[in-house]
C-alpha cells in the first residue's frame, strides 16, 4: 500500500514539474506575460484592415510593445460611415521613459499623442498578406479622435504606405492614359506601314546617292592630285623665276649704282649753275634779259605792222 502511495506521489510530482516546465517554455518562447502590466488603447480605422487579426503584434519602429486584443465593426447612423475600432494591449514594461523633472517617469499617452504619436497598418508579408500595427511619431498627420465610437484612450491613425500608394494609383487617369496609348499605337502602326511602303525607295535613293557621292569623291581626289602636280610645277617655276630675278638684280646693281652716281653729279652741277653767286647763272640771267628785250621789240614791231602793213615794203621813214 505504501509503495502505491509513493508511486502516485512521484507521478504527481512529475506531472507538476512537467506542467511548470511547460508553462516556463510557453512563457519563454511564446512571449506570454502573465504578470506584466498592460494598458488597453483604441485605434479607430475607416479603411480596410485586411490581413490584421487578433494577436497581431504592435510595434514601435520594430520593437514589440503590445498586441491586438479585439477587432469590431461599428456603424454610425449620424454620418452613415463604418468604423473599425481595434483594441490593442500595450505592455507598459516594454516602454521606459527618461526621467524628467516636469513629467516624471510615468507614460502619459495624451502627451505622446500631442507630440505626434500615430498608429498605422503595416503589411508584414506580401505572400501571406498578414499585417500588424506600427506606432511612430508623425506630426504631419492631424489627430482625429472618435469619442462616440470608443471610450478608451485613443491613438490617432494614419494611412499606411500601401493605402497611400492605392490612393495615388486611384488618382492616376488610367482611362485617359489607355486612350492615349491606343492613339499612340495606331500612330506607330500607321508610321510602320508608311515606312514599309516608302523605305525600299528611300533605301534605293540613299544607295544611289551614296554611289554618286563615291564617284564625286573619286573625281575630287583625282582633281586634287592633278592640282597638286600642277602646283608643284608652278612652285618650281616660281623658284626659278625668283632665282633669275635675284641674279639679274645682282647684275644690274652696279649699273644702277653708276646711274645714281651720274645723276648725283648732274644734280650737283645744276646746283652750282643755279647758285646765286655762279657766273653761269649771271650769264643765263643776262641772256634771259636780252631775250626778253628782243621779244618786247618784236611785239612792238608786230603791232606797228598790224597798224601799217606798208612798213614791210617801204620800211620806216626817218
């Protein structure tokens, strides 16, 4: 009897130890916090939260600070809109506040919301489509609260990157782009047909032009070669002419020197003759005076003859 009792006691201890070990494993590897302090906060979405489920993690820049507790749907008959309040559980032990003399070390959710704390839907995987909640500071998003939907403290929500992309894609005029693309394709088809018809003649014309260009280039090359030959001959003749001119200048240099010397002597003789004290100039002046007197007498005689032509026959009477 005592052996059975001991065996049952051992089995019971084994089961208890196994349960404690199992609970420890669950708490260690399943992130189960039975005695941690938590706080419930509401997030109110109006867009689709596809992929978000109860138990999804709530992260702040990649750090897990909580999880999704519940997801419900509320319809407001006043504005005829549907709201999706998501209740999340924040683990306050995961967030530590730097000590401040004014605020202390307590987490003030309203102050954080005023500082720009916002929540958004984040797609974890494109394959599975699972989503989570991502918290971050973004003062550019206005703080829109919904006191009629939930009585819990609320963190304003912001559009996720996928929702922003979706809104951007919805604003793209796909229909107009499609019409323009069809028009462009028709234009390209018409251009292709036109090129298919005109391209052979164009290629033939280009080939003909190329052949003519080659002939022109060959003719120009031959002409340039002939001109070069003639230019060489001309340059040789010019060289000979220059050599001949140089030799003739050398030969005529002495004659020119003699001529210049003779001209210089003649000028000196003329200067001597025309000098005021020169005898030759005095004789020349006297001869010029005699010639002038003779000319004056001839003019007087001519005047008398004009008045009385008989003087030529009878002469002057005394």
